[in-house]
C-alpha cells in the first residue's frame, strides 16, 4: 500500500455499523436500533426522498465515499447502503 493510500485511509472514519445506525437514526428521527440491514428506508423507517438525500450526504462526508445516482436508485434497504459502503470505503 502506498503512503498516499495510507494517508487517505487515516482521513476516513472506520467502518462500524453502529455508527451508521446512529447517523441514520439522527437524520431519520428513529431509534438507531431500528436501523437494521433488512429494514426498508422508505417503508420501515418512513424516509422520504429528502431524508435519503440527507442521509447519503452524511454518509459520503463521514466515510469519504461517493454514491452515484444510479446506485442510489437501487438502495431500498439499509443493508444495501451498508454493503456499498463496505465495498467502496474499504477500496479507497
């Protein structure tokens, strides 16, 4: 791993599902324990499109990732967001 990759990794918050739960809970106004991989953002957490945009912006900022619009359209469950985050935040 190059020094640049190491430096970038130091700027990024470590991946922790509990932190995603906390972040989503704050933004969506729900108990963080309700934020589980199988839960639907819209149906189970009552997130409207603006809530989802706010959550995505916070995720991008916290973990230094970019979620393309075509990927966002596919993310209906918390687990899909978490899977994407694990894959892309780790890859740096």
